C-alpha cells in the first residue's frame, strides 16, 4: 500500500501547487508540500508503484510537452517574420515562450530555480532511486551543506532565492512549490542519511514508510479503468485551480480555513506531537515529531482538496484522519531509524519477527525450520530463539490440540498484539525512557494508513 500511497500524496500535493494553502491562525500557514520516501529491497516493485501513483502527472506532463512544442513552433514563425522585416519596421523582438513542466527527475538547483520561475504552480520530483537525489546534493558546490540549506527553504514554501554564477541570473521566488518522492533500498538509505544530514534536519522533512517484504508473485490484477478515469478527473480539477491575484498582480495561494472542530483536532495534534518530540531522545526522532505538527495540516489540506477541489473549509473529519495518519508516520519513522542503528543481534530478531508477521502472526517450530532460511533445519536453535522472543516480550507459546486421529502434541508461538502491529516492540538494548500519563505512546498514535487511504481519497 505505502509504495503507491506515499507518491500519490506527493502527486496530489503537486497538482494543488500554489493554488491553495491552509490557514491555521494569523501568520501560520502551511503549503501542500510533501516529501516522501518509500523503502524496499531491490526487486520489490517500487518503480511500477511509483509509475502507477503518478500516472496522472505523467499524462499532464505529456500535454505540456505538446503545448511547449506548439509554442516553440509559433515562436519560430514569429521570429522569422520579425527578422524578415526591415530593421526600422521590426518593433519589439518576439519573446521566447517559457517552457512549462510539472515533472522533473535529473536536476540541479539552478535548473530547478529556472523551472519553478516558469512554473509557479509547482513541480513534482519523482525518482525511481531517491539515492541519486541525495548523492547530488552539493555536487556542484565547494560549500558543504549549501544545497541542503536551500532545499530546506523549499520545503517551507515561503521564499527561495538563488544567484547563478554561470549566467548571472538572480532568482527570487515567492511561494515556491516543490514535492519530492521516490523509492530507496534500506541499506542505501542508511548510507546516504549521513550525520550531517540529520544535524541539518533533512530526514525529518521526509515522510517514510517501509512496508513488510513480501514474495513476488504473478497477479492478473490491474488498476480498473473506472478508477483511472476518476483519478484523471480529480487531477484535472486540481490542475485547474487558480491562485488568488492581489492588487499588485502577485499570485498568492487561496487559503482554506478550519472549521471549529478541525481547529480543536489540530490543536490536540499539535500538542501531542510536541509532547512526543519533548520526550524523545535528542536527535532524529525529536526532529521528526517536531516537523509532524505542520505535516498534519498539510495532509488535511491535501485530503480536503482531494475530497472536494472547490472546498473552502477543512472539516473536523478530514483533519482528524490527517492527524492520525501523520502520527502513524511519526511511529514509522522511529521504527525505521531504530533499524538503521540496530546491532546484528537486533537485526536478527527483527527479521524473525517480520517473518512471523508475514505468516499471520504465529508459527510452529517446524514451520520455521522448514520455511525460514536463516534457521532452516536447525530445530534446537529455533526453539531457543523463540523462547528468547517470549522472554523479551514479543509473544507467547500456545498449545495446539491434537486432532481426532491423535498425533504428537505441539505448540505455536504467537506474537502479542504490539509485536503484530506496524510498530514492533522496542528493540532490545535501546534504553527505555520514562513516560508521562498525558504523553501519547506510539501505539496511541498508530492508525492503519490503508483505512485512511480509503476514507481520505
């Protein structure tokens, strides 16, 4: 689900662009800017999921390519006509048309600035391998961290300035809209997220999801054409939204306001994320929860526009769903960060728990030694490992009654409710901090995104 859901969020956000923002209180405005990364092994079908999620953006980009081609041909005719006239009769030289785009892949900050200047409605960067984007940061700069700091301002969506040394151009962009999404492998993510990136807060700007690995198998299932048509219609309406034009002719996002219920929900969400950040260990988790206060509003804006592109008010229902989803992302980020810093023993435990989850949450010793490669044909070691899982609170043994035909009594190891959830129990060896009764636990924050995907969109 997350392989499609995360890039779909970014695609919808990019289609809304600079036409809408959400007003939380005077001076506190959030734009529809989403950065996301979905994490999976090589061969886990991340690229087809990205294509499926962004197909409407691709179709829109094809239309823009055709429009650009027609505009260039018209400009060429106008220029040829102008050049054929006597110099005294020419008048003003025809201006080359701005190249419109909604989708980028390989880019530098200078190319991005030029594209955003010509396309104030916004741009989606969709990468099959998001590692390329991380690797390109500061590639053309001697000053370390220069690209990162500029991208951080783009995530804020208020102002972006860039002075190009190559062509001496100065870009001053207000309300820039840039959404980023892509897939990345777990080991690659751990390598590219350097300590410097964490210190600057770059990972905290990304919504992360790492769905359980499943075996690849053939399926005849496809996206129904009816659903594709509905998505096309939604994106057409979103792309058609216009920003507000002020007295000076500047383009400003039209602001969606909060209903009274939505305001109450957001305040509670803001306080819960703030408490979670305060009670987190200083570092990645704290930064992530701090940014999720704003992400709750951003997802509410996207969800409300997806339900009704002409909406002027965010409802309490939409805000509640968006804030619950945001806190799920907070729990997911903590889980992912934990796997990035785990010891080999912790990694072994996690992989076995994930295997049991894929088997429906329970296994017998025989099933493990038969189907789980790391413990294949190792009965004693498997028994000892499952007993250790029981001792550390991952689950319990339960007897399996014999059939009418008799047979040897056996037992199954069943994960407890928390281990079977999206957030595994705290990894052994990670210190446990104190908890306040009024501070939300990660379990309180979890809501299955599949349910929210259905109700939000």
